[in-house]
């Protein structure tokens, strides 16, 4: 497929116009006109770019791309090396941030809900651009059992703390650096809230507001949306696709 066709389809499919974001969504670095092989990954780090080059990818599709608000605008150091590698290998870089978090089918939040076996999963309406989701367990379970559920699904142990109430039934979540959405979870009346990252203040928010909190890892919670998006493109357009997981303990 053509680069312009891919970009147009993704912009429409992911409804980029719905989100006020921190970086441009869409084509960020221009490469080959013809797209036959797409590599997906969470972050456009040097290791992922080099792996895409090894696989002769025409496009690298990521959740965390470049040109974030507040970052230096000059092309020097790490930023220069990454962009040079893309240009030298004629690889298109396409980045989609909040649209990949919020998409109702392939999105990070939708995928995390499925991974954790949460039913009746949906975005909480009217807050945080629809990025905070809620759902429930088939049966209530202890926070220790729920931590085990997260470990089994994501392959890492979450940090958890919070409420005195022993059982968890209703859960809210938002992948990535969404720890301050804990107040939205409290207002929704759920028993637990999951995000990727946590801050020092998160502990006090959870304890004082009587909610269980689980920090499951920024990278770990955001692996599945971009992978699902690549699989969707492969099925719809017949392009080759490979998801590359560059491990990140954060």
C-alpha cells in the first residue's frame, strides 16, 4: 500500500481529531512511498529502529514517537541519531499516542481489560478524553489474587497498596503515566485502580480515599494496543507485520 493511503487510513481509524495530545499523531518522519513491511513497537528508541532496519521495514508504527511538547527542537545527540537511522534506511515513522490508548477495539485500555479478564469494559464517559476505563471481575477476589492476575497477564509483579476493604470486584484503569486519574476512579466508586506508573503522592491518595491501587508498568500496560493495530493492518491490507518488544522495566 502507499504511504499516503496508510497514513490516511490510520488517522481516520484512530480518530486522531478527537484528542488533545502532547505530540503530533500520524506521519512523523517520511520514508518509502510503498509500504510492504510494518514493524510495530511501543517506543521509537534506537534499538527498535535498528531492529526495523534489520527486518527491511518500510514503516515503523509506534505508540511513543517523537516531537513531544517541551522537548528540545534541535536535531542533536540521541534525537539526531534516531532520525538519521530512519532516514538512512528509508523507514517511515508513524506515531499515535492518545488515539492508541483510547480506541475502543485495538486500544491499550481495551486490550488491557481483555488481558485481565475484566467484563463490561468501557470508557468512563465525560472525563479525561475517554481514557479512563472501568469493568468488573466475574467474582470478587483479594488484592493479592488480583496482583497475581496482573502478573500472569503482563509478566511482571505490580506494586500495590491502598484500601482496607479486602475484596476487589469493580476496577478502573488507564495505561501508562495515568496515576493522577486515581481521583476519577474514586468518583466512579470502583474498588481498585490500575495505571502504568505511580508517584509518591499516589500512595497517600489511595490510602486516604480507600481504594486499592496497582502500578503495573508503563511499558507493560502499553504493549498490546500497538501490536493489535499492526495485526489489524496486516489482516486488512495484507502487509507484513512484526511486533518487536524492546524490554523496559519502567
